């Protein structure tokens, strides 16, 4: 099986299928620190990363922004002193797509490299 970090996001249009419960069960173990949340009826992946200060948190936020822009898939980011909350979901389908799991894995890899 190809690791999620080696995959690229695919263009996602309105009406594209959301991941199934079976796909979530297969993908979630590859991003074990992420929590599956539901907000306003929309399933989302969320993780909070911890840092020693605001400068490190802001640097990580900017790095996540760079990979998001490169992949054409963008998260919600909340940057605070010592922490960054990252939330992935696919706006066009109002739910989770494989792209969200790919980007969660890439975000973890970015955190691990810092």
C-alpha cells in the first residue's frame, strides 16, 4: 500500500463521492493522531499541534499553507501561542474525501520534520 504522504490530491468537484465508512477504517490508522469531528453535519479531520512559542506555531502554519497551496487543497487553521489547530475537509462535497487524509498525513510529516 502506498503511504498517504506519497499521494497527490486530485481535483474534486461538487458531487464527488465522500469516503465510505470502510475507507475511513482503512485510512484512519495512517493518521492516528487525527480526530474525526462533525460540525454542522459535516465530518472533518482535526488535530492540534503543540509548540514552544508563537513563532514556531506561526512558522508551522505558514509551512502548512505552502503545502496546501501546492496541492490545491486548503485547511482551516487556527494559530495561537504554542498551538495550531488544523482541520481538513472538502468544502465542495461538504464532507471527507481521500484528499483530506492525504493532507492530514502530509501535515503530520511536516510536523515531524520540524
